[in-house]
């Protein structure tokens, strides 16, 4: 039995890479005959080949000049936004990969599309639902079952985007979404027949390979994010870096923590370097380490060594959860808050603007977690067990959608 699986193959985002790896593990329980595609419909021969070309250890600049110019000066122009949306749609329809995908799909018994934030719009005149529809409507023509697997949906800027997303996803046989926010956006889909289910992020169930469990934290991990890439101003970004500098300086001077500072995205490397410059005077200290390599293995090895994390990007805290590591988050977007609510860990979430104004809130939170360290660690391990049935929903639906196809093949 052959499955066509469209996911985050080829992504340079470590969170996406982990999602792909976990979801493919689920599919391999049913078949090894998988056609792999990125969301741009690039076809990959294997899981590993899709990530081989990700040069994650090179230092890169921020957004290129064209992207920066567009964001700063042109994005607010309605006319330019409409033209851009039109051009992007036309380009997608003429994509050579789309034609190849249509031909290869004829050999598959099932289409599965999933992983990561699948449909969302940050601009009023963009149409992310359109590109998702290009992927699934060919399967409808071929009468192939469609399973939208473990996705995030939203945010949207207009009701048009929201309504069209619902119309597109209603075409699928089953849909699982990774959070309550996504479920609430789509729950109208269940009005006639239940096909929408709420699950959890697959990275929560990444294999726990942390062997050194301690009763008190000795090694503090701090991840850095380039907030400018999320449309924060230069002033806000500098305030964030300054607060991280003050936080790290405090613990170097007032504790015995070993401190590892790292980023979980290649695109955040400039922020890591900015912070490293700010802490130049402390670099000779034996307990401060800057980890500049951002390959998946390098990042996971940091997690295997730390006992407590302060993280900004959502997947940095999800990885900590998967390894049973107590963590503190910095809330800069809705989905970060959504994750902390899902695992009932909101007490360890700091607002980004509060952190920029007063880094001492993070010091207090680290001290709280350290004082209750065994409780915090055991809570995470127990919560992971409690969430397991929600993750198993993905496998149950796969069994349902594949059982007839298995008999036929």
C-alpha cells in the first residue's frame, strides 16, 4: 500500500523536522511505501535526504534585502498585497512540482497532509488555504481518501480567509488538530458528521533520552530568538537581548549554575551572536557556554545535558517537555500561550513585554522552579502520560482510514 505524505520535509526549522520525523514513525507502523513531499510539492526519496541539504551550521543574515524592504515599506499597500497574492497563486498553479505530484498521486491509495502550522495568514490579502486546496483537490478527483494529520490552523486576518479554510478542510475524510485554538476555529466542520478531532503536538512524544536525572537543577539552558523576524521592533528586540544579558549576568554572579545559551533555529543565530557580544566580559567564566551549532543532533545534545530551560520559541519548550525537563517560557505569540495552557503550565509563562521591562521576574521564576524541582519534573512526566491517549487518536484514525486499503492492496 502506497501513501502520499505531504509534510514539512526539507524545512530548516528544527521544530518542523522533529514533527516530520515523529509523524513518519506513525506511518511506518502501517507501510514503508511512502511518497514524501514538502508543502511546495518537492518530492524526496527518503526522510534523511529531505534534511541532508539543510546547512544548519552556517551563520546567516537576517531576511534578505527584498523581504526586509517589502515588510517595512510595501506590505501595508492594499494594491501591492492584492497583486502579490495574484502572482503567488498563478506561480503555484504553474509549479512544475504540482504536475509531477498529480501524476505520482495516481499510484497512491491514501493522501495524508500534515504537520506544523498548515494554514494561516499574517496579511489581509494572502490566501494560504488556496495552496492547501491545490494539494488535496487532485485526490478528490481520484477518489483517494484524505487525512489531514496533526496540524495547526490560524491565525487569520479576515473572515474570508477563515471561511475558505473551513471549505477546503471539509473536503478531507478526517482532520486532527494539535491544539484547542485550531479546533475552535474549525469545530463547525463537525456539525453534520464528526471528522475533526483534537490531538496534541507529536514532538511532545519525542523519545526521552535524558539519562541524568537530578534532584536539584545544576545546568540552566537559555534559548535565544531573533524577535525581529516576528515583526518586533529593533527597540523591542534590543530590550529582549538586554534582559537576557542581565538574567545571565545575575546567575553567573550569584549562583553555581552551569549555563548553556543556544538557539533552536538557524535564523536566530544573529540574536545569539548579539547576546554573546553583550556578555563578552563573562566569556572566560568556566560556567558559561555559547552553543552556535544548530543541527538537530547538536540541539538535542544540549537538552540531554540541561536540567532547566528558559525558552522563547514554542518548540524549544516542547522539546524540554518531551525530555521531562522543567521549563519557563516567554510568551510572544498566541500558540506559545496555547501550548502552556494545554499542559496546564501557565504559571511558568512570562509575558514578553513584562520580561523586557523587568528581567527579575525570570530570576524569581527560576528560583521557584528550583525550589520545587522534583515536583515540577514529576508533574511533566505524569502529564505526558495523561496526554498519550490524545496522541493515540492519530493512530486510531489511520487504522480506520487504511483498513480497507490494506485489504485491497
